[in-house]
C-alpha cells in the first residue's frame, strides 16, 4: 500500500523490496511497482544500477520491528530483541538510510515500538537526510482513502488471500505469521 500511495502521489518510479513471492507478485500485478527479491539479488548493486548510482530520492521503511534480512546484523538484532535488550529489529531502517541518496528522505512507517541499537546517525548527518516517521492518521486520511477506493484508484480485495471463521482464528494467525499456503493476509469473519 505504501508503494501504491507513492504512485498515486506522483512518484516517477517505485521499487519494492521483499522476500515473500506472493507479496512481490501482488505488488507487480496490482500496484504497478518494480520489485526486488532480496533473497535472490544483490540489492545494493541492483539499486545502484536502477538509480544510475545515485540511490533513491525517498526510501520508505514499511516493516518495522519484524524486519528480516540475510545479513549478519539480522542475527545480532534478533538476539538482542530476544534478550530484551532492544525492542525492534532495525535492519530495514539501516538499509534505507544507507541506500538513500544524499539530501534524500527516509520515511519510517513500519511498526516500531521502542529502542534500537546501531542506528546509523552518522550516515543521516553526513548525507544530509531528512528522516520522518508516523503511524496512520485515520481522521486525516480516511476520507481521502475512501474517495480513492470509490474511484477505483486503490484496490484491496486481492489483499485478503485467506478467509476464516472466528473459530479458526488461531489457524488464521499462525498461517499469516508463518506465511504458509501463500498467505498474505488472513481475514477473520465473525459471522462465518
């Protein structure tokens, strides 16, 4: 949805980075953004090639405390999180800061709940980055979102890949958490 919002707001080019094949396919099919599977590609090299060596003007971190990575820092962050020495895994935030072009903007909208270690503040300062963050401001944005939904500019039906009754809620959460059976989003319907 962040990629779709960027396109609706006039972004010339949007590239989404993920590891879940179903989310990558949805992003290409329904959003119209380019995708990179970070488990099969050197993201830094790919990003440099696609941006002419400059880096993106804006990087949006949209995963937050559950960020995954194939880098050694991921193991460090995961261990610190499990030992309750930090609350989040800032892998994606770090990558966004290092990827963004000089004088660019990093926007953090993923669910972040508290303290993180190894935040690259020096890179933020040396690159002159603007760092912004927020959660969804419903009262401000819901009227505009409803208008865009009604106009067909935003589609959401494809996001509900699996539907469950309230009695199957535990199965729904487990399937979503472990990304089994192509699950992108579990929808629990009390009336089912």
